[in-house]
């Protein structure tokens, strides 16, 4: 059932990205993700792009997108091309969904969370199996689910090694458009990474399982998939990561040097001289970057 991801045989110049959501200020965990992706891209003489993932208005904080960009500038990060905003890409998402629905490669589902829990916590595809006469009477509303023919169960991560997820999770027809009309992360991130030509996704380990679903979409859509590199999560206690939802403290933009060196140390890198500018610190950090010294751990405990 599972399909193993493998690098494409066609050489593509390295393109990486940092893709924060504007749901609050950048915190230390965000800095780790930004720094890890930046070091990896620049050490490969590649591009580093910024994407603002602003397709979930109920979770967004007014002014957060601009604040994120200002914070990255304060830390010396320089990105290539103009930032891409997902809110400007919704027509592409809907076009993909319309195409899938027309080809019976996606379908509407009105099952509630309670119903799915009764199925054992994994959706069983029942709305796609309705008899034709009954399906004709189903209101075309609710969530939209992909007909998950690829069912990718495993892949190779460039830091964490071979990753395998539960077969039921891999086989599920998962949601690509929510019942509230918002586009699902899985769909948007795949279409945008393909659109921007991303060759390697560097991000936190909280999204490592989601990579299998994204690989399934790449196969369903006939798109070239990127490689993957998942970084350890900064956690205050086991299973409790720093996050905007957990009200993590914003990183200091007035004196960024110490936070930058703390993030380097977290990633197993040598710290750098703080006498110069943060841009000079990043140049030195890129020069001495070693992928092999990043801890192969899903999470690392830090002091609050």
C-alpha cells in the first residue's frame, strides 16, 4: 500500500523556504525553524523563500504578518524573491478541488467528528461509497476529501532517517477543504511548494507524519515532490512544544545576537562571534554549518 519517496533523478537547483502563519509573533521555536531552513539553503548555495500561510483568518492576529517580516530582518535574514501570501492563492486551490471533484477524485463529506470517532478515529470513506441514487441526494456541501489512491506510508527524511506511519492513517481519505469553507493546510502547502519550486522542506518534527499525506497529494497530482528534513522541536516539557497557541514569548528584536546563538546551539552548531552585525553572524554560521551535528531527536527540552 505504501510508496517510498525517493529524490527525483532530474537535478533541480536548491530552493528552500520558511512558511510561518501570522497567528502571532515569532518565538524561539519559530527561530529554530527559520534558522535551520536558512542555513540549509545557503549552505547549498540555494534560494531561501518566505511564504506567509494566511488562509485561516480565525487564528490570525492583525499585523502579525508584517511583524514576522520585521523580526526576520532584525535577525539578519535575507530572502530571495518577494514573500508569497497564501491568501492570494485561493483561486489555484479551488481550481484544483474543482478538477478533482469533476474527475471523482474528491468528494463531499458531512460526517461529524463524533461520527469519525465512532469509526475508530480514522474516516472510513463511507461518503464516497454511497449508492448513486443516494449520493445524488447528498447536498454538495461540507468538507471535501481526496480519494487517496497513493496512500504513502513511508519516506526518507534527510535528518531523521526512514519514517513510517500507521497504515490506517496513510490510507485515509483526508480533508482538502474544510466544512467552514477554508482550504486545508495539506492541499495549500503542496500546491504552493510545487508552485515555488521547493526542492527540500525544512521544518519541525510536529509535521513529520503530515509529510506522508503531502507525498500522497504529490502523487495524486502528478507533481515532483521535494525532499524532507525535520528538525527537533523546542519543548518546555515532554510533548509540550513552544508555540503561538501555547503563548510562547516573542523573541527579542532589539538584541538578537544571544537568541541567534542559542538557536545555533540548539541545532548542534558552533556559536558565532557577536561583535559584528547579525548578518555577519549568519554568514559565519552558514560557513560552518554541519547537517550531521543536528540532534536526531524529535524534541529537545529547553529552560523556560
